[in-house]
C-alpha cells in the first residue's frame, strides 16, 4: 500500500539529518547510523537536537571548551567529563539562550535530554570507544504525575455539534465554514471514534480505506502498518465529507490525501491541532483540548467499556508496550473511587 505522506516526511527528515550532521564531529554520524533500524527519522532528529544542546552547554559554560567549535569536540573530551558537569548541565537547562532566543526546560524536557545523552554515551561505551559514562550517574528529574484530561460524554456530543452547526464561530471563521464544515466534523469524529494520532490522521490517503469492511490502515509509531476498524458514526461522517465536503476543497486529480486544506492540498498537523483547539474552546471549560486529548478520551472509553481490558486498549491505541497503556489508563477514575468508597462496611 502507498504511504506517500510518510515517505515524503521521511525524505525531508533524512535531508535535514544529513545537513545537520555536517555541523557535528564525525563520530556523531556513527551514533545516528546505529539508531536507523530502531527509530524513525523524526526521532533521530530529536536525538541530534538534544546532543547539540549539550555541546552548546559545553562551549558556553566549560572552560576546557572555551576556544572550540562543535566540530572540534572529541570523544576524549567527552570521556573526561564528570558527574559534576552533568549536574551543572541539568541546572543550565532551566534557562539558556540560543542567540537571542530564550529557552527554558521543565522536568519533562530535562528528562528527555539526559535520556538522549545516556543513550549517546552508552553507544560509545558499548563499542569500546570510551570507558567513562558520566551521564548514567546524573540525577534523573522527577516527572510529575498528571491525571489525563478527557472529554466527558456530554462534551463529546457538544464539540461535534458545534462543528456541525457552526453557531459559535466568529464572523471571520464563518466565511470558510461552508468549505470546511463537513471536513471538520469528519476529523473530530474520526479522532474520537478511533483514537488515532494526529500525524496518523494527516497521513491518511483515500486508498487506505475499505468502506465495505469499515477499515483503514495507518502507519503507527516505529513504521508499523496497522488496520483500524471504525463504527457507523465514523463511517457516516467520512462518507458525507467524501461525497459533499472534499469536492468543495477542489483537489487536483493527483492529490491522494483524505483531508484537505483550503489551499487544496493535504491538511497539516498544525491545522488539525488548531481546528480541534477552536472547537474545544467553545465548550467553555478550563480544559485545553488537543488531538491527543481526543485520543485520551477514546482510550479511556475503551478501557472502561471493556471492563478494564488493558490489552484491548493497548491494541486499539497501537501501543507497542502494555506499560504505556497501563500508565495512562489503568488508574481508577474518580467515579470508580466513589463507588468503591462505600464497599467497606465498618458497622
């Protein structure tokens, strides 16, 4: 099956990687090549960005690197660093500047950066090019536990109703509503009804759908192809869009994308994030609604409706690890806590 969007995104990232690696010492290319079989191009770009941030820290804060450039940092230089250097790096990440741009990191950002650095050091220890790994001794920032934000059943109905009716749109938004109404409804219903990620939604092509069996295929994280089944509400919303909404957006004969922008081409991830936020704001709650919150809503509904079947939830969400699902969905809901509070009888 053709996955044009994902192939094009991968090509762009490969070119970015090649260009960016020119700024790094040669050994960094060996590290990135080692990741090719287990990571996506986007993930490898993330690793390279995190390593670049660490190198900037060394050039700015460590006297031993005062007159060096990134290209001149050697593996021997990195091997001489200590746990004190790592602690200073963690502190520096709280606030630093890249040119005039101010950068700040909370604990999740710091956690990711030190994890990238540990993977980087561990690779060169494994291939015996260095012996010392100071990153492994660095304190891991504590990640706060947040309750996942989901839409309540009435909010799910309301957000779809607002997209269908357009009653709360601004005057400027109403100008485009005749073109985008059916598309927006279809996107919201698809995200809420299948729990796919926003990148998976954007990457959908017409050829990925089988309406005889109510299925479509997506490329999951890590490049794995997955078949998704959908219900009648999703089917109806998609067919309405395909029959009446998509033609209004005037796609070219060559355009294979399912969801289109008003520029007549594949809709972007940012555009889907913006439209979800737009309708989410109409709910009048203090919840910040995003495509991932709609995914959480789907996951929570599946978990509850299956009586807490964590394996079913993991399968439908496309999680490669059951622990990912357990972390997010196996906590007691407030309603369940309330019910259980009356089970224990004291008198």
